[in-house]
C-alpha cells in the first residue's frame, strides 16, 4: 500500500521539445523507456513528493477526563504542505451533528 514513506513519482522537466515517439516496454508492462536522450542527464535532482498526512503518533482514544463527546489525540508529526510539522497532545471536542427535520 502506498503511503508517504514509500511514495515515488519521478519526471523529467525541461524546456527543449522532442518529437513524439513510442516508448518501449521492458516486458513487464510496468516500465516503459524512451530511446531519446533525457534532457538533463543529471543525478541528485530527483523530486521529493510528500503528500499531506500523518507520519507518526496521532492515536485517538476516548477522553481520559470522561468528558462526553470528546477524544484525546496523542502527540505526533504530519506532513502539511510538504513540510514535517509536529503537533502536541490535545483533547478535542466532538460536536454531534444536529438532527435534521424531514417532511413526510
């Protein structure tokens, strides 16, 4: 299952145009390669893709205080906008959804 730990997206970005050409299949129907030379041919400039989401912690449990409609959330870290952001433990109130009147 893909997650922020093992996600991988690679691309070659450049300003030079190349004519369209069919890609060759390596035989596994997964890896396709072009016979054209890549634009940059430079290593060490691979993109880092970090989707927003939980990295560590963030366990949710019933509130230790016994408060109705509340949960405790443990401290943790999450990727937000590509940056790792720590968050402290906290108690969160859960507001029940209001009842909706229906016509019969």
